C-alpha cells in the first residue's frame, strides 16, 4: 500500500507522495498519517480542514492560513548526485551508505547502526526508531540530509560529524542560497522515515 493509501483508504492520488506546508493561502489539506506524525491541536486550526482526523495527529504548524505544495515525485539518488561535487559524493561513500527505498523514496541508509544499543534513558535504537526518533551512534543522533537540498531530494543518513563536521557542512549545503526545506514538513518526514526503517529492520529479521 502506498503512503497516501494509508489515509485515503487505498484511493491515493497517483504520483503524489507528500505535502509540504508553508505559510500562504488558505487551503484544504488531506494529510497522511505516515507523513504527518505527532500533529497537535488540529481542530484548533481554523483554516485547516483535515480528512480522516482519527488518523491524523498534527504537526506544530501555524494556525494561520497555509499553502500546500505537493511533491509529485521524489528524485532518485542518481538524479540528485548528478549535480553533486566529488567532495560531497566522497562523504556518502566514506560513510558506507547503501541505496534503499523507504516510504517509496530512495535514500542512502546506514549499515552500521546497532539496533540493540541503548540511549541514556534505556531505550534501544530500534525502540527509538519505532517511535519516530533517530537512532544514535556513539551517543549522537543520526541526522537526515536532503541530497541536493530540495524537498523532493532523496535522504542520506549521516552522523553529526559527517553532516556538520569541519568542512562538511559547506560541502553539503550551499551557504549562499536560502534553504527551501520546510522545517515543519521535514520534522514529519523524519518521524515517518525512522518508523518505516524500524519496520524494515523487523521484517528483515535484523532484530525483534
């Protein structure tokens, strides 16, 4: 079943994968649970009409008017890397990432996550992922990076040093360009990503 089929009851609009919510004009929003997790106070948003409210938890977005930009198709990893520098490609290669599919979207996933390792609260990485939280490596959360810095970009799972370490940040991010990443939508994307990854690990028998 596709991502949107979880909320449309199997009648998902073909090609539409997610919705990025930004400030703008008033609109009717149908939000898939797998994309928009942990939404708060949906009913308090006067200009939002959400179908299947029992399946939707809202994200911390403004109760003001909103504008919806639909991502009809995600770029593949190969498409995103066409414009990447050799230095950027080297970061992904040195991290040992592998191409896979998560929520119908290509990603570069880590192969070195210890799913049974526990955080300071006693939760295993798998338990964290089941809740939509990032797993940890050496006590630091794994971060998601948009390859190419667009909302339709594939994601790469990077450690904090790989993502923000000396020299790497400016390689992975165009500091002279204003970011087009919608943070509210991205927060929901991250939660959906880790939940889906947890299910993949369990299905593959990596851990229980």
